[in-house]
């Protein structure tokens, strides 16, 4: 199902035992910034860039969040914030992104097996048991609220995410290969062979 259009009414909220999910909101820029800076080294690997820089400010974070708000408004991608029940502590972010075939060397049949890729980061300083519980609730939310075939992404440089996804029952299903030969692993419920 193609969900990246304005006809799709994307899920707006989820409150589970371990995580609260809601669309990206610039009003949470301060607590989101705190989580970003607590995980900056990991996020540089996650984003395959120098973001966030050592001097990354709250205002710069607010500007970044505006891009994700616009994605939600335009339905080009869907960004969400992950928080505790009181919406005080930011646990990370989740993005539902299209898989754009032109960006990858993979054959189109392999890419067509998925409707979206899920990019997710969880702050580095959380206990691993809580991280696993959060990912499991994200899986419940994705399975119950999103009418799509999805897969979480993990970069080769982040084995801790590969580990987390495996602990949550996901299997490495496909390796996306960018035009520049960088790779992105997809973790889904089923194992696909191409």
C-alpha cells in the first residue's frame, strides 16, 4: 500500500506501557535536544553524517524538527517522537520513510516487498531492557495501526541496533545498497531471499 500521499490518514498517537508516540512537535525541542546530545556519537553513525555537531543548539534542533513537521503535513514521510508517559523524557524518534527505488542498486522486486522503512533511534543512555520493551511496543503499534509491510533499518556500523531488533523477534531480511555502495540492513518479521 502506498501511504505517502495526502489521502492517507496516518496514525497520530499511541500510549503503551513503556512508550508514548506522537507526531513530531517543535514544542518538544528542548527535551528532544537533550536526548539527541546524550546520544550524539551513536546518532552520527545512525545518520551517516556529522549530525549532531558538538555545538548543536536547541534552536538548530527546533529548525530540524520543523522539517519533520513539514514531512508530516506534506505526507512525504512521517516523523514521530518517542517519550515517557508524562511526555517529559524523550526516548528518541521514529520515522516512516518511503523506499525510493532510484536511490538503491537493489532490484525492484526486492524493494517492492516493503511499503516503508522505519528509521528509529533510541537514546543511548537507556537501559537495554527498556530499549527492548520500547521496540516491542513500536512493533505492536506498527502492526496494529499501519496497513503496510514495514522493516526497521540498521546501519552496519550500529550492531547494537541489529542486536535490539533481533531480541525483539525481527529478522534481517534485506540489505539495501545505496548508489554509493553504503548499506542499510532491513529487519522485518519474515526473512526474504533474493
